[in-house]
């Protein structure tokens, strides 16, 4: 799992903040696109944003554990 965090750039707090911002943008974009006539892309974007938030949160816990 450490390799995955490294590949995503989630090994520093700065990388985690960037990951949170990207995930938040995906969440908001997904929410906006959900209210269109074709909501499938919005639902997919929203789901990817949720997965991103979870991954980044796990990475933050890992980074904080390593620094303390």
C-alpha cells in the first residue's frame, strides 16, 4: 500500500493537501453534473471524489504517524 501512496504523491502533507483539493473539485463537479439530463458522469465523478477523499485521509494518517 505504501507504493500506491508514493505513486499518487501522497507521501508528504503538501501532497495530501493537493490530493484533498483535487478530490473536493471532483466532488463538487460530480454534484453539479448529477443534476443534468444525463446524471451518470456526475455520479461517477462524485464516486471518484469520495474514494479520493478516503485515500487522502488514510495517507494523512500515515504521514502523521511517520513524522511523530
